[in-house]
């Protein structure tokens, strides 16, 4: 009967936290974490804590997924458009790029305004 109980217990689902902990311990034992970037160095949490508290989780998820916040993408596009305006050969193209650049700068200003802390 003891074997039956032991066999039955092996089929009981284990909580996810225990499964995760077991796999982490196995990976450590196998040396899977030995050559990770920044191994043995202290974590730099300055950027994390300088982000507004209500945005930290979202930004952490975006960063881990290699996705930049909308403001960063807009900054990149503004820079790209500025370069395109400078390199445009005809005036019609340059004027169209300037209009697009003005729209993106406005979008960026609005996005940055939304992020800034409000005076209460």
C-alpha cells in the first residue's frame, strides 16, 4: 500500500514555483548560468528606480522583449527624418519630409508631456 501512495504522490501536480526552483537548481548544477553577461557584477538599478513607479513593470517587460518605449521610437524617427530632410535633393520631397517631421515632433512632445510628473 505504501508503494501505491508513493506512486500516486508522484502523479500529483507540483506547484509551479517548486518546478521552477528545481529547474533553476539543475541549471546551476549544470553550469548553465556561468557565462551570462554581467555575471558577478552588481545590478545597476538606477535606471529602474528613476522610471515612474506606475511605468516600471511595463518598461521592464518592453526592455526584456527588446522593444523600446514609444518615446524612444519617436526620437529615432525624428532623427531619421532630420537626416532625410538634409539629404533630400528636391524641394517637394524636402517639404513633405518637413511636414512629417513636424508631426512626429508634436507626437514626441505630447508623449513626453504625458510622462512628466504633474504639479499638484
